[in-house]
C-alpha cells in the first residue's frame, strides 16, 4: 500500500500545522480524504473538478448509492482506491488507500 506524504494541516482551521517553528509533514491520507469529501467542485484552485460536496447530502433525497459512486469517483481522481464504503443515517465509513 502506497502512503501519501505531504504537508499536514491543522484540522481545526486548515492552516499549516507548525510545531516549534517547523512545518509538519507526514502521512496525509485522512487529511486528503476529508478535503475531497468536504470540497465543492471549483473550491480547490489547482483541481477545480475535484470534490464531493458532502454537505449537499444533508437535504438530498437521492439514493445513498449515488453518493457512494460520487465518493469513489472523486477519490479515484486523486489516485485512491476505495476498498469499503458504507453510508448510513449517522455516519460515513471509508477504507481507501493510494494505489
């Protein structure tokens, strides 16, 4: 399984994660997954066609399978393969890694 390394962001505010004056780097898989899930198309300047826009699911009556397909497609665009994905009324569980 390939691990994605990069600059880590503070999950509370999205700013760079800095410790003792140094920008933190490390495995960014979960960070990247979160960004892709939350981002609306057009929000990521470098990748304007990337983003699930999961907040739209709140008032959407579409079948959950439509959202599963969207998540798989968007993760795939970033080079991730989704091994397992479940969506229920209270949670989304995703098992995915970079290929």
